[in-house]
C-alpha cells in the first residue's frame, strides 16, 4: 500500500503502522515506525558475514571498491557466492534490483523530491482539472518544475544533499548511484547561481537520475534543455533579436569542451560561435512569470540563418531542430566517445587512464550510440581494469570516503547537517562546486584535507556525529572478532603493521577507517 | 621537526595571509568615514552627522568616526587605505541579495574567495589553508578546496580522547611514499604547532591587548595561526549588527569601537608579520544619505571598504568621489528628498587588487575565473 508521509502525519503513527505492518509483524513495527517517521535505519545485517581472506585485494573486493560506494559487511560473501560477473550484470540493470528500503526513506523524507507534481499544481494528466484545460502547457514538464519554487532554496539544497548521501549509503543500486555522481560532475551545475537554486532539483531528477545508466545522447538532450542548465550556463540569455545581437557562447563552449568533444577534441572558436547561434532562442521562464521554470523555444529570438558546425552544414530555417542537429553531430563525433571513455576510465581504472582501455571503452560507446551500460560493460571487461597492480590504487574522493565508512560500519544516519559538515570541510559536499567542470577526480586535489578524514573516522566510531550512529562492538562480534572486522573494512587481511596499529591505537575501528589503505579503492 | 614552510603553505612567498571581514547588516559608510567638509552631509543629517571637531581628521575632505580612532596610527603610518562610494550593482537593497551577490562576486555560482583558492597559481595546498571563524561557511568561500569552519583552536586536533590514535596513524602514514605520505607529514607538523598553542595561554606580542568580544577573540585566534606558520592563506570573520534603522548613534559607536579596537590589536600583535598580511573590510551596501525620523538610516547604496596591511598605499582615500550634492546622488525611486550615495567604485576592483597582492612573484590571479562576466580593473591600492 502507498501512504504519503503527509497522510501518515495526519493519521498518526499507530494507525499507519498497524495498517502497513499487520498483526503478525508487530515486532517489526518499531523499526517500521521509525521509517515512517522519516528516520532512516540501516538495513539489518543478513546472511553470511565471511570476511575476505586473501592477502591482497581479490576480484570481489576490487569490484566492490570500484563499482560501489564501499562494501557493507556481508557484501564480500554475497558477491563471492554469485560471482563478480553476475554482480556486474546485476549492477548494470538497476531497474531489476529490489531497493525498497532506500526508496522508502527517500519517499518519506523528501516531499520536495519524491512528489514531483507539487502541492499547488494539479496532477499531471488530470484532464478534468479546469486549470489544466485552460493551460494545456501545464501537461508538459514545465508544470513539473514550477512547484519547486514553493520551497525555500536552502530547503531544496539541503534535501537534495541529504537525499544524495542517503541514496549512496542505502541503495542496492550502487553502480547507478556511482554513475549519478559521475554525470552530476560531468554536467555540473552549482545551484547557488540565480534560479538554479530551485531548478537543480529538477535537473537531478529529469536529467541525471533519469539517464545515469541510460543513453548518453538522451541525457545530453535533456541537459541542453534543462531549466537549471539554461540558467547556470546562460543559455536563457542566448538570443538574437536584432542582427547586431551577439550570441551568448557560455553554454556552447562548455557543451563542446566539457560535455562532448573535450578541450582538445578538434573544434575551433568558429564552431563555438556557430553552436551558440544554433541554440539561440531556447530560454526558460523566470520566477516573475507564470509557469516559472518552463523551458520554451522562441522562434523570434532564434538566428534562422544557415550554420556550419564541425564541417557539417545546417541549413537555414530549421528553428528548434537546430539543437537536435547539433547534438547529433556532437554525439557521433569520435572525440566525444574518446572524451567520455577517458573520463570513465579515469573514474574506474586510474587517474592516468591506460590508452588500451580508453580505446576499448570508446569503441563500445561509439558502436552502441552512447549506451552507458554497454560502454561500462566493455570497460569492466578490459584487462587494465582487473590488473592486480592497479587494485586499491585509486584515492577515494571525500564523498566516497565518508560514504564507504558509513557503509563499512553499517551506520545509521539521517545525513543531516553534522554529517554534511564533514563533507563541507573536506571540500566535497554535493552540489557545491562552482565551475562547470565538476569536482576533479585525480588524487592530487584531495590530499590536503586528511585531518578531517581522520577526525571523521574518530567521530563516527565514537558516535560523536549528531544523527549518525554505529554499533561498533556488535559489529566486531558479528564479524567474528578483530581479524574479521579488519578484513571486512580493508577488503583483505590486515598487514602486520596495520594489525599492530589497530591494537595499539585504543580505537581500532577508527584507526582502520583513518588508515592509508581505507583512503584508497 | 616541522618541515620547511614551503611544503606546508601553498602560496608563493609562503607567508601571505588574507583576512576578509564582512560587516553584516549594511554599515553606514557616511558615519564611519564622514565627509566632514561637505555642507550637504550636515543638511541631510542634522542630528546624526559626525562633526568635524569630533572626527579623526583624514584629509581635506574626510574624517574617521571617533570610535575608529584606534585605526589612526595605521592611517598615519600608511598601512590603511579606504575606498569610499564603494559597493555592488545590486539595486534590490535587500541584505540577502546584496550579500549573496557580493560574496559570490556577481550572479555566478560559488564564492569569489573559494574560486580564488581553487584557481590561484600554486601547486600545493596546505591542510589548514583556509579558515572561516564562526559557525557556518560564508558564501564567499563556497567552492574552496578545503575550509575549516571553527570558533576556536580547540577544533584543530585529531578528535577523540585517544592520543594513541594519532601516534599509530603517524606510524602508518610514515610508511606511505609519494604524495599521500608528504601530505600526512605536513598535517602532523601543522597539528604539532597547534597542539603547542592549545596547551599554552596565548600572550599577544608587542603588548597588544584584545577585547573580550567574539570578534576580537576571533582575530586573536587568527593572529595565532598566522604566527604559528600553519599555512593559513585565507580567513573570513564577520562583525554583524550594522542594520541601523533606529537610533543608530549608540549602535554604530559600539560596533565601530569593536572593529577598530580588534583591528588595532591584531595589527600590533602581528607586528612585522603585517607586511605579509592583508585585511579587507567590506559590507553589502551603505545607508541613506539622509537620516530618518527615528534617528537612524535606511538601506542605501555606496559604502566604504578598508584595506589594511603591508604594501598598501595607505593614508589616502582611493577611488572616485563626487560629493553629496543632490544631483550626484542616485535616485531612490519616485520619492522626494535625498538620493543615495552612488556606487562609483565597484567592490570587485578592490578585491582584485587585494588578490593580485597575494600572488606577487608567483604568477597571476585568473581574474576571469574569480570574477566571471565582469571586466575587472584592479584599483591601485598597493604600491
């Protein structure tokens, strides 16, 4: 059955828990009640907890390191039993994965994100609604963003941030969440700019999450007409009314440099200008207007003349279709396949991605027309991905570090301010990167804030982060003692030096999480 | 032994620090730096105008609020520069909008100081390169590579009550080669210096005495960090409460006193280190030229900025000034009466000069990244 949090709060906890859980599940009702009240709980530890036994990272620990935000206790045993290939396939098809705990938490914690139709506007597709009969435009996506303006911008940023952390911690669709972060960086938008404050929530839903494991071309199209992107990179102000009007090149340049071809992808300043001309007329209604946030194409602000992009002629008079022609040219360009493949290999293989792996990944990207699962499948099949020497060699970015620590300790968290503050200190809070290139991937950017990693580890283990808690001793026992705990957290048997430090530190679990090995994946 | 400073600190001469002080609530520039020889000033402010006989004389035109007298020596010694009629292009006169605009550096994402720290020309970034004194991250630091929001030095330590944890971590990281090992060693070195500070009572140098208020206390913590060479490159601290709509005299006197006494103590305490320290004081907008019926002033446009530190072309008012004649003032909508002090000097041209000073000798600030969509013309505030 489906009950919204609002209904729940109106009806009262007892009624809903009784309705949902039924008499035979009374014992679970306490946990249920917490969930319904919007208090996320860590999923219970179930099944075999056999820790990794190898001296070095085995294949199972390796895929858990790279495809997820960190292994939870028991993950190694589960993935070992199903086999790494089956795990990769499972993760490449997230829609088939049961994920009710995470979905429920998100649905009940975040009205702003989980109820895209809003409260003031009529439901989509409700034909009998008189407002909608009057304004047919409300049926389109524009109507799905207006409601965001009902929220205070700070509320939306906080909700989006918390939801992002909670999904990374709780979701079974780990590779999907990893890719959501990858594309969030690739199509970076800092919501602190103007009306992106409200609209980034829609971009997150309609562009990034809709396409993270879908098709690149479709995601690119969605991003190009995403209201938040039109604000962030000034596409909304790119118009030509008089012949003397100069197009605003901001979005066009980043589209070529960051989203598709890459900086050395073989385009010229002329191409940037021509692409900008093609995109004139696309704009978004601002908050002073009705249907705020709705994206529109204004024929009268469009440069209707002929254009030439990367050597391809675009005839005069195509109007709004110029956009599709441009994206077609860009997606089919070999530089785009190479650029995306390089970034993926940097993410999943090494900061200096091996050329052979990039080539194989780029080929799969090109051959599949930008199908993301096909591209990733090819990447995960490269020899370079599996090389023993490369395992445990990627420095975790702070978000990955924090989430992997929460997952390794099976922490309960509400991802509220106290936790997010650590991400702020570490320079990696979601949606707070100003420039369109997105948070950097390479280790060198992230090694100056070690102190806050250590402090985070210590605070987490000492239960000193408000809203976040772990049961360290229970975990140690469940994993069969110190050796099991060490191997589970590290993904391999501890070294002699690590074992000694663990015992001498006075806080073994904190030491593991703060240790050099745990900073890597 | 702590490693050489060059490793800890990312900036080029290895000791430069920028301290940004934001006067929240819109400080009245015409009270802080009154044009004491302008009759229009006294006509508009018959009850609130600062009299020439009370003000600290700065030059032929301007005086300093009497409560800012502790800054007089910095002015005389050429370490304090003032920019008047300064501010943003924001027309809303909303605190929130104007602060945002100013701290972002325009209608752009992220903060100007955060973008500077990300893009400034230098390879390394110290673990404690950037500190915000207070409870929350100010908007100007959005996007900084790493920021520590702190109220006291207590927060600079490996948390937890187990010193053994630090010892064991130092051992494990000691075995790390490459960048991570070096970064860890820098962090431990910085921690060691701070540990020494935390366990001893702070005695400011040169006989400086700080007030007991929060602002002075924050400044004293920053002075400590600067002198301890932990690699502090940028710090922000607020002094709030300047929104003086009602009976402003006492309010402005109290805050001006705090500001000046805090800064004077800070300058005295740092002594020779002021040569590599820059302090910039800013506020979101100024206040109406004309006083209101409640002995206060309302939201206006231009205000003042102060730049204090080594290398400043001090002892002078920089930038354009056109006086307060009614026809040079900016109209306030359809209302009759005095207009506002116009913004003749854009705050970004002051900040650009300050940032350029931070990187002298090691490259240039990428002004297009720090202040996008604005043609920066740095003012000649530094010699």
